[in-house]
């Protein structure tokens, strides 16, 4: 089967690496891809925003499955157009992708179907938003409705901060994403990510993970796309996972199918485990990055079979995904300056030595310059390893990272700390 994979990050490198292990794979193309993905796929210069060009490419190369990695093309309706042309696509259509594309869409769906989430108010102008503020105690959470690359959420500790956040959003600080806001109750608890595959009918669990969003050790400093992750997250016990499926994920998938816009792809639920049970923070319509990297390291099943079954609506008939019991952990090497303006062009060496111990290095933001590997983005490499439990995976990942020379980069020293403290019997701070 010939496959086209869209995207260029560490998530897509992990997907390409796993797809390449499938005996059913014919040719794998990636657009635009990256130097790591080039080990498994032919890189093509295709703009995912140019739907016509993507369709033409698929026809020319006899593509049988298109895997869409990032959210932007999904929210933009690329999957709809490909499906209309008869292609099998992994990734939801435009309307169901609103689960990620519009926070208000998701909140309204939760409200209609009794899905546990933070209490909220939607507002599409400054006045209405300000009028709703007294309904919430502090801290209060203010979110831009649309896609804001992880930057559209402000947790305001004071009324002044809340008003400032509303100003920023309605004055266009978040582009179109802030034309409408969601104000919601602040929830406390531990966060966990949960992934399912669904073709709109069947729902199968793919596993849990925990991300590290802050740039600095001890969860300090500004938010990032994610500085590291591990899987599984033991805090999501089998009982809690069953509740998440019954109370949150299945009702969501059923609601979208009922309204005639079934969700097909991977559904990524960001959850808060509160005292009164698991609650939805947000959905994403794609794999998490770097969560995907640890899930792929644990997946024993044929990824191509799974993605193809989802794309063709045959998930119920296919074998459920098998995940290794071992833990996987990935740490993100970022370029100095990230999450602000990252330094580009820094030399990277030592990857072969780092991989010799069995670790896997996924490329997230690299480029080749005169045959040399250099940094070309904020998040640059994902150093990933498996181990019997998370402490062993962590030791292996950090040992591999120590072999890499990347003078203009940095990484957190404490990825996995919550899980390790939990397993050691201490309560995380
Ligand atoms: P989101 O982009 O919706 O995932 O929000 C980003 C981060 O903001 C989440 O990972 C949480 O850490 C935090 N957050 C979002 N909504 C809430 C909420 N209602 N209560 C507490 N924290 C939240
Ligand atoms: N790592 C979080 C995300 O992919 O949204």
C-alpha cells in the first residue's frame, strides 16, 4: 500500500518509523517531512494547504492512504476533500475536527450530552465576557476559541489579569482564534493524556501518557508544545480509564455520529483527574507531540493495519492495538531561545552513538546544511527509550542524550518526575 504522510515534526518521524515496519507498506511519501523521516520515506515538496495539489499527487503516485499528522490541515478540511475524491484518509473531517478547532464547540457538545468538564460561558464580545466573569471564582481560565498553537489559554489569578486577558484576546492578540472566548472554572487535579482510535463507530484505547508543558525543570517557566513525555501514566488506572471511555470519549464519538459528522482518526483527550472524577480539559484531533513518540515505541501492532482500518471504517473487525507493558519516555532537546525565538543552525552530532544503546532519536526540527545536521526549529530532537518501568526508560533516554553534541540546545533534567515519585511511593509536589 502506498502512503502519503503529512507533517514535519517528531510526531511524524515516529509515525513514519512505525509505518515503515509494516510488511504491507509499499512506497511511503512524506510532505514536507524532515531529515529523520527521510530514512523511511521519500520527501516531497507539497503544501498541505493546497488541496488540489495534494489530490493530484495522490493520483499520480497511486496513494492508497493519506495520514494527516498536524491539526491545521484537518481544521482546514483537507480530509473532506480527499474523501470526496475517494481516498482513504486517517484524520477527521472539518466539522468533527472542531473538537480541537473550537473550544466552544467542544464545551457545547459536552453540555448537551452531560460530559464532565469545567463549567463555562462562551462570549463573542468584550462586554459579554466581562459580564460573565463574576460567575467564576479565582483563578479563572480564559481561552481563545480557535487554534492558537497552545498559546490561547490564560489562567488569571486576579480580576485584573482576567480583564487583561480579555483585552488581549478581543484586541486581536490571538488573531482570529480570539474573536470568541470561553471562560471556565479552574479545575484542580493531575493532568493526563488519553488516546483512542475511532472510525466513528468503534472506539479502541491506544494508551495514556503524561506531557511536560513548561520549559523548565520542576514545571517552571513558560508553556511549550511539550518538553517530554512518558507512557503509560499509571495515575490513569484501568478503572479510571473505563470511566473516561464511558463518560467522556464514547458519548463524544456517539454525539458526532448522531449529528451526521462522525469522527474518524485518533482522538486525544486532555483530562484532569479531579476529586469528583475525570473531567475533560480539551480534545485534540491528532496525536500529541511528543506523546505520539512514546506511544509508537510501545506499540507492538502493525500501525499501517490500524490506521488503514480506521480510515476504511473497519476498526471493529480489526485486531485491537497491542501495547508493550514496558514504559517509554522521551525528552525533547530544544534550541536555545525556545519557546521564544529559537537559535537556528546549531550543529548536531553523535546521534549514531546515542542510538547504539537502543534509544531512538526522532527528528523534530532539524535540517541538513552541506551534509551536516543542524537545528532548524524550537523543538529539535526527541530522545526516546523504553525500559521495564519509567525510571529505567528515563535512565536510558538520559544516557543517550548525554552522547549527543548539540551546543546550542538544552533539555529538561526531570522528565517523568511525577511518575517516578509516585512509583517510589512519594506524593508528587
Ligand atoms: P488546553 O490548551 O485547553 O489544554 O489548556 C492548556 C493547559 O491549561 C492545560 O494543559 C491545563 O494545564 C490548563 N488548563 C486548561 N483549562 C483548565 C481548567 N479549566 N482548569 C485548570 N487548568 C486548565
Ligand atoms: N504535547 C501536547 C500536544 O501535542 O498538544
